[in-house]
C-alpha cells in the first residue's frame, strides 16, 4: 500500500513538473504579452471599430463608430487613463435622388499622421437602403492634430448594393512619401461572391488620388478582406482575412516596395501564407486581422476568433499573437475575458512605445451594450 501511494505521488509530481516545463517552454519560445487587468478602461459605452494612434503632440487620438451612424473622436493626454468628451467628426446624413432617399452611415474609421503633421482619415460610406447611393470610400483631413476636420472627399465608389460594395480602408506611407490606401473590394465581381484587396495611392499627401484602383491580392472563388499594411524593411506586408479553408483566418501577403504591386498576389502565390506558426483548425473562424510593428521591432497580430468557443462567429473574441518577424506568429493570448454568450470584435492594436501596447475592442464583456474598451499590455521576452 505504501509503495502504491509513493508511486502515485511520484507520477503526480512528474506530471506537474512536465506541465510547468511546458508552460515555461511556451513562454521561452520568443516573446509573449503580459496583460494588465488594472488598465481596463471603457472609452465609449456604445461603439464599434476603434482605431487609436499616438500623434506628434504625444497625445492619444481615437476614432470609432458611436452606434448611431457617426464617427466620433476622443483624446487622452495622460496615456489613456482619461479621455475627452466624444466629438462627432463625420456625421451620418440622408441622401436623396429622384424621389428616393437613404441614410448614409459612416463606418470603419482609420487614420494616419503624415510627415507634414496632417492627419488623413479614411471611412466607409454605407447606405442603409440598396439601390440609391454607392458604397464608397471617403477621406477627411485635419491640420491641427485632430481638433478640427475638413470636408469629406469621396475617392472611390463601388455599386449601390451591399453585395457589391467596398469596405475597411487602411493606410500606409512609403519611404518616399507616397500614401497608400488599401480596402476590400467587391466592385469587380458583380456575378459572384468574390472579393479582392484594392489600393489607391497619392503622391501629394492625400490631396488627390489615383482614379483607378490597383488589385493587390485576389484568390479566385474566395474573399480576401480587411487589409492592414505595415512596412518591413524593403517590403510591404499586409494582414488580410482569407477564407480558403472555408472559415476566414489570418493570412499575410507581401511585396517589394519597388514592385508596388505590379503583380497581383494570387491564391497560389508564394507571397501569400498563413500568418500563424501553428495554423488553426479549418473549422475555427479567425477574421478581422490587425497588424502592427512596435518600436522595439516586435510584430503583433490580432484577430477575432471562435477558438475554444461556440461556432457562432458573432460571439467571437479578440486574440493576439506575437513574432520577431512578420510571419510565424505564436504565443496567443486573449486580452479580454469574454463569456461565451458575449463578444469582443472589430479589434485593433496600438504601439505605446518601449514594449508597451494597447488592445482595443468593441465588446460587451462587462456590460449589456457593445462599447469601446482598452487594456494595456507589456511585451516580454522569456
């Protein structure tokens, strides 16, 4: 009996040590993120698609949808501890044409500050009723660090139908000052459910834009979506969602800055690859990727996923992975503890500097309404 008890104890001890070693091994495999639960902050009690960046006056500026069809901004001058009152910078409106009318909701804000100090923001115009106004991409400009904004400029129009629209603008500035605007585009595919990643460019700081959109990536019979681009030395690297497995999952496409997307990244291209070191199961949804490169040279990728949850993508949660290169992302963590009947979606990441980062989400993890929440984390090398 005594021998059996000792044997059981030894086996238990071996298993315990093994589990600890596995945890240590996981953490020692490059970088991981330590989230600080004390920094949970609700920026907006109702809101979606938050995008936040540090601007040149060292404040933090955030744009998001307020749930009423408008885009609002807030500012923090104390590293995100407190935030100003919401200010509407792009208001929804009613469009009328030939006796028909529809509300135009403004969605998917994203912005970038240029070397001259101007902030250029992009938006998705979404008509509430089909057949009256085209789904469109518009931009606005601020010359005073986001305090005031000029009039909107529509730079791309798709069809006036939800199934043939354009979506999710994002920006990238090249070393020579050329400004790129990437977006998901259904316009060329009216006879199918396909979608591509398109790009418009500007050589005058976003005052004027190319008239024709360039096709950056397209997988036949599938839907490339939600692009976010970064510079990686001499390459442009873009995180997209790709549904080649049936479910949307994060993929990376890349191309030389000098090539400037003269060749479309097809589904068979070697410049398209799964972003994760260990790919997810094919039945797991992991869409809406967001990619950043931090000032310490570490890359972060977020997405919303059903992993270890229900199969309902609408109840997915935010997950963040990390890498020393713009591929092989690993060591996943979920910054928000979201119950299975709640959500944390349409997320983004912000580099706060010196290894500190922030995760932003549209979530109801602690409330009834979906609002804009933020949590800070520290990048740690184990």
